[in-house]
């Protein structure tokens, strides 16, 4: 698998001093569901995706929790 270089732009966020910006494509039905969750919770879609990603990583790789 070929890795692509990701630009590391520092962005202030609530959880980390810096973040990396990424562009992700979703199937339209998944995007619509994520968007609806964001509206119901009154948060950004990006927040929903970050929260889901953090939970996924904690479930799949609990030993990595807190690294980074």
C-alpha cells in the first residue's frame, strides 16, 4: 500500500495542542447520518467524526490510549 504525505497544519482544538487536517469521503447515506447526529447534538460534523474515531481506536487498540 502506498502512503501519501499529509500536510501537518497546526490547528488549536479542545483536546490537543495541534491537529492534522484530513479530507475524507463518505458514502452519501453515511454522511447524511453523521450530519443528522451533529445537528441533534448541536456540534460540528468534524466533532462527531473525531469522537467516533477516538472510541473506535480505544476499542480496537486500548494499549495506544493516551499516546500521541
